[in-house]
């Protein structure tokens, strides 16, 4: 029975660190992970990919001679 809270807490810490490394709102994602646990991981991964894509497109420059 002790494994479930430990895994839940590890997910919260992992999501917090991943959000910090990706430049997203870390505290917001950690609180969401606290309430939903591992069920948040697919949503988090999708949002992270979208945020990285937005950052790359925003910083990309078009070649116009």
C-alpha cells in the first residue's frame, strides 16, 4: 500500500522537473499532477510537444531575399 503514494509523489516531482526543463509553468503542472497522478502524463507530453513546436516556429526566420 505504500507504493501507490510513493509512485504518485514521484510522478509529481518528475512532472515538475520536466516542466521546468521545458520552460512551462512548473507549479501549475505539479499541482495538476498532484490531483490526477499518472493520468496526467499523456496530456503533459502532448502539451510539452506543442510548446516546443510553438517556440521553434516563433524563433524561425523566413528566408526572403
